[in-house]
């Protein structure tokens, strides 16, 4: 008992952070257990050490979730509301847990963040390589696995199934971390990781994450790289993007959809046409309840009831845009609070030169234009965890001024 107490008091926190950064390797039913272990460990440590809660950090970063809870007062479908709040619980849980970490423990962990970033990168690579090589060896030829990789990760992994959009987001964040590490220390293993991550990203070929990554890389080149690397990196990025469009037919086909939006039918059903039709349909319910929305329990029904297109009625798609979802849940009030929280955190990061937080936050904000990231566990868990992990530093530094 004394040994367990000593472990919880002195040595447990680094291990639970390693668990969180390798979370992609856990099956769906174990992820919740891993998060519970992380949370209970931090809370237990806070009780033992009698840590004070960082109320400013907690209230600001949990405010969106607390506001969504308040929409229960005008939600009719309470069962659906409870399911949505359960899915999005990370928006409350991680701000609470991180607000209880002592400054000393957080600084120790953050000062070793490069190792944690490597854990995440290698976990994402191991996840993809195991699946890809496993199917190459057991079932399919190399090029057939490339062709069917989207279906494999989405439908054939059972408890490891993951939507290609969210796997692409993992790959993009791993690339951001890899480029960050390579810029600090040029190691061949990091360069190999970058090449492999790009390989899997282009197999999946999800436009939203790729476009968001390009925008983030442009930001990084413009504001973060040293002058001598800007020209080389810019030219390399341009050559890579242009050659991808010219050499890989799948890339050209996927991105040409953006310039050729058509009325959605069963024959021309692609991600761009689907989203265009959804966004057009969402205008009516948004206008009808502009300021307060329909509540966390009824927002999806309000959107689906607005559909006139037969494909949308049949498929009952969600908004595929987090900002539209917020407008439908809590109107302009909820959306404004969400944006204010993110821009406040970005401003703090800019003042404290915490550029990695800015990059991660902007990457997610860009992706939210084409996906309702916070409505799936694979999106909301990592968004909230990364925002809290990289963002707590700003509040600690700000309090010291």
C-alpha cells in the first residue's frame, strides 16, 4: 500500500501522459478506461498534494461545454442530449483535470514534451504500418491495399475502426510534430517518419485535413522558420504540392471536386457535393433560431428536418461543419463563446511565444470548417487534450507576470 501511495505521489504522472499520447493504439472499448486512469491519477495526485484548482483555466476552457449543458432547458430530446453530452465530455473533463495539475509537475512534463511528441508520432505510425503490412502479407497485394486502405481502416478493424477523416487528422498532427522536431534537431529517423506519414496521408486522401495542413505549413514558413530555411522550405512545399497534382491521378480527381460543385444526386455523390448541399440546407434552421439554436438534444433533428434533397434525407448526414453545429446547438451565442475562447488562447500563446499551441489550434479550427470534429470521440478527445496540454503553459506564464 505504501509503495502504491509513493508511486501515485511521485512517479505516476509521466506514465499516464505516455498512455494519453499513445491512445490511438488502444481499442475503442479500452480508450475510455485509459482516459479514466489518466484522470483518476491526476485527481488522486492533486488530493495527495493538496493542489489548488486553476479556476481561470478551467472556467474559460470548459465554458463551451457548460453552455451546451444550459441548452438542456429548451431541448426536447433529452435522451439524444445526454448521448451528445457524453460524447463531448472531454471538453469538460480535460480542462478540469489539467486545472488540478501542479505548476511543478506540469513544467516537468512540458519540458520533456519532445519525448511525448515522439510517442504520439510512433504510435500513429505503428497503427498504420501494422494495418498496412498486415493486409499486404495476409490478404492483398501492395497496390490493392493502397486502393482499399480507406475501407480497411473504416470497416474491417472491428474495435480499432476509425473514420478516414480522423485518421488523416492524426497523420497531419504527427507531421506537424515531426516537422517541429526535425526543425529543432535534424535526425534521419524523423525524416523517415515524415515520409511515411505523408505516404499514409495521401493514401487516405481526405481534402479537409490536407488543405488545413497546407495552410498550417504556410503559417509556419511565414512566421516561424529562420530566414535561411524559408526559401528552401517554400520551394519544396510548392514542388511537392504541384507534383502531387500532376503525378497522382487520385489527388487531381479529389481536389478538382472543389471547383466543380454540382447538385447532389446518387450518381455524383462526393464529399464536396454532400457538404455543399448540407450547408445550403442548414441556412433555414439557422435563420429561424439564430441567437440560441435548438439545444443539444434537437440540433441534429432540426438540420435533418430541413433536408429537401433525397440523398440527404436517405443518409441523414450531420452538419459536417462544427461552426454550423454550434449555431444549431446554441446559436450565435454559443458560437461566439467558442471562438472567443480559442482566440483568447491564441492571443496568450502569441504573447508567450507558444507557437506549437497556435499551430495545433489553427489546424483544428481549419478542419472544423469541413467536419463536425467535436461530435465524435476520435475528434473531441484529442482536440480537448492537446488544447489543454499545450495551452496550460500560457496560463502559468501569464500568472507569473
